[in-house]
C-alpha cells in the first residue's frame, strides 16, 4: 500500500514539477534564440563563435593578472580620497 500523502504535499510537488518543466522549456527556447542570433551575427560580421571563446580566455588571463595587486600609487590615491571623504563627513 502507498503511504498517505496530503493534498498540500501533492500540490506542492506538482507545482514544483511544473515550475521545473517551464524553466527547462524556457532554457531550450533561449538556447535556440541565441543560436539564431549568433548565426545572424556571424554572417553579418567577420567574427565567429571561436572569437568569443578566445576573447573570454584573453579577458580571464588579463583579469587574473590585474586583480593580483593594484599598483601602490593607485592604492595611495584611493586611500587619500577616502580620508578626505571621512574628513568632510566629520566636519
């Protein structure tokens, strides 16, 4: 015999299932639309999907180097501006 399940629990499970199904359908629709948009972009420009992947790799490499440490001069300028803001707030 099956365990007793309340109407609320069954309704919640049904709602959750419907929510997941609708999100899945939306994701498939989004993928199809983006593929179409990418194809239009590629045919109207000299760029391709490979360019996007290369740009992402280049940006990731740049940001990994850039975020290691900001230049001391820049850090000093930011500290100065913060100190001036604090001074004006106090006065």
